[in-house]
């Protein structure tokens, strides 16, 4: 089954409502920025690469009906739309990368008529979508070289089709290995509190015909102790210049466990997830989310005492020392990360 997470369709944004999965595969159509902001905030659309595409389409959605008479007026409107979209999720690098890319391409054509600039922005948003498709397949190709026949792989959250346009980063590696006819098994961490592993990853892998077993997050250590995990692969939401990586909360725990049990721990992410402006992981802003995600099951059924205090960071940071390699569309990056990130990704992110 082919899925496309987000696209421009019938003069509006069409996306899969991921909050309804796995019970229902439902597409929603969004016509105005406020509804789009809400869709990102509530994680109807999520995943770093998908948010890069969302940024492009969101900017176009916000300016396509602009009546600006000159570039100064148009720039003011575009900057306002960009700031608004960027305010919903602070950690995902690709969201801001996409917004920066839209502003840059508009500024470069500021002497063109406003209708022409609008079309340039639209084409750039489509370019991001096309590039993500190619990048994820290249990530899968490079990453599959690390996968052996009969490997059992552990993953967390969802870094597959639903986190990208139509293929995946961490799951893209698994999909490519599967396409190569390698026999592999996957253990998917449920990924509390929003259960992206249970709801999305296990659903995706089943649809692809891949042997997947769902586990509670706290079961990972015992599986490793039993020798049942050969590799761990996770996605990323932002990677600092030194290789420190922010990803879904719980990723750091898996990295520590992997080091103790001598299991390779890999990150899979496109060049757009790297942030050369952030030197190290401690400088990454971590999104704090609504405590009701922890105290209730999808804001419906209470599972904790009323008024209990909640700490709910959406992400944690894995130090580079715990990462065996970072799989990108440009190749596999290994330590020393600071030097090799620059060497491999210079054309993409260190201009």
C-alpha cells in the first residue's frame, strides 16, 4: 500500500491525520494557517522530515492569497506566517530549515512580481517533497549495508513513512533491507506517552509485511540482556554540529542500554536535520508538552490522580559518544563527528 503523508491537493494541504491511526486511515484537508498550526501542534502531522515539507506548504498556504503591492509588504506577511508556523514545535530542526528555505528563495527573487514570487515559493515547497523522497531512499540504501541477514532491530517512536513523505529514515533502512530479501525482525518500543511506536510504527511495518513485535518501553533492557537485539536504529529531530542528537524521549535510555550491552546504536536522518548553528546537544531547545498526554489516554480517559504534577519533555538528547554512526543520504558518518559531519555534509548544510 502506497502512502503519502503530506501533499498539496485541490488548492489546499492534504495530510494523514496520524492521531486517528491505527483505528482509521483518514486524510484531512487544510485551507488556512491556523488550522495547519493546530495540526502540527496536535501531531496530526509529525516527524522531522515531514515537518520540513509542512513548513514549505504552510508558508505557501499563508501567502497564496496575499494582496501585497510590493516586496516589503509581501516580506512582512511571509515573515509573520513563518514565525507563526515556527512557534508550534521548537525542537524539530527540519521545520525551521523549511521555513528558512522559503524565506531565502523569496528574498533571492525579491525583484520579481509578487505573483511570480508566490509560484517560486510553491515550486520550492514541491522541491522539498521531491528531495525528501530521494533522501530517504538513499538513507535506506546506505543504512541497509549495516544490516545483516537474520538481524533483530529495535526502534523507537516512528521514523518511517508517516514521519517523512513516503518512505522513512530509520524505518527506511529496514524497508530497504527487506527489499533486499534480508530476513529481519523488528521490536518496536511503544513510545509513551503518545504511543507513536504502538500506533504508527507497528502499523506501518505490518502493512509492509515485516515481522514486528510491539514492546513496552521498559522491556528493552531485558531483551538486550537476553541477546535478542542486534542493532538499534532511531530517527532524529535535530543534530548538533558535534553529533549530539535530539530525538523522541526515551532514545537516550536506549543508547545507554546499547552501550552497556555492546549493541550498535545508529541514528538515521537527512542533512536537513543537522543544525550547524548549534554546537552541542545541551543547546538544543526541548519542547515541553501538555501534561494531559501523560495523565490521560489521548485526552479522554484519566490514568493518574487529578492535579498531579507532570514533567513531559517531548525529546531527550543522546551524546555523540553513544552513537555508532549517523546514516544520512550523503553516506554513513562515523566518529569523529564534528570533523566528519562537516566533511560529508558541507554542500548540504555548511554553506
